[in-house]
């Protein structure tokens, strides 16, 4: 990830509607899992550790992150151990965790299969992986370039690489669905624009009322995904619950 983009992420992830909404979606999905009371949880690619704050409520959370800047920021939160390391070579014994969470990480990696195999190795038998990735290669934009993505996925592609790594799908759905038409329009407009800065407009923090309004569709989706077994047929992201 480019340094400027990483710093921008750290600045907005507490309040930005996308990060707030995704946290609610992940919380709704995890609360449906039959985790043990004192679960051991891995946040794989934990970034600044913001998601570890919520994950710590389910047990003992450990973060692993490659970026030195992000590791320092995550450790400062003091919610769990944070180790600098690569997802392709995780520094843990086999079967160390009841749950691994990997949120918008594997699209950055040259070898997503190797990372998923490593996650399979360090999660115990019948343990869980909650995984999110950006959807649809045809939505590729300047945002993906500055974020140093290698690819975007559809549901079938994500489940195929997960199965090859030894995971079984328990649930797979798109999310951030209600804002998909707006996002498609914005990405198509950006392709024709000559204004290409180093920053991504996706991480512009809107004024308070607009930020709260944009968060509402994700909150509604969190309620649906947490309260039912329904899956959403399209969206800006793919979420998989793997075992």
C-alpha cells in the first residue's frame, strides 16, 4: 500500500462511513458463529489494529501486519499482541486460533492462495475464517491502483481459491449492495477524468450528516446478514464465512 494512502486510511478509519459500516457487518456475522467463550482470534493483516478493538470482546485477539507504521499504531491501542509478519508465512503453530479474520487484505497479495493456505494451517480443525475482498474486476479504478490491489473478486472466484486452499464455504455473500449504483457511476466518471491525484476519493470523509447517511445502507445490511441466512446477490464487496 502506498504510504500516503495508508496514512489517509489511518486518519479516517475511526469515523468514515465505510469502515464504521463494515465493522457492523463483521460484528453481525461473527455473532452468529458458535465460538468458545475465550476464543483465540487472529486479525490477519490487522493494519492499525482498529478492528482488534471489537474482536477483543470475543476473546484474546492477536494481530499480524507487514507494515511497520501500522504495527506501531496497532500496538499503541494495547488491545492484544501485534506481530510484524507476512500472511504467506504466519509465525504461529498449527491450530493456534479458533477464528481468523482477514478484511480486505488478500487482494493486495501476489499469492492469495498461499495466504489462505497459511490461514488454514493456523486455524484449528473446525475453526472459522471470516474474509472480505473488493468485488468485480470490471470496477477496477484509480482507487485500486493507489491501494496497490492485485485483483478484485466475484463470489465464485473467491470461493474457488478458498476451496483450493482447503476451506469449506459456510456462507458467501456480497455486501455494500445498496450503494453499488452510485459507486459504478463514480468509478466510470473517474475513468474519464483527467484529475488523478495521489489520494483516493473513496477515503474522503464527508461532512457529519452525509457520512451518517451513507452509513445507513451498511447498517441495514448488517441487520439482514446478522438476523437471517439471506445472501445479497450483488455489492461492492464479497464476504465469505469459511470453515
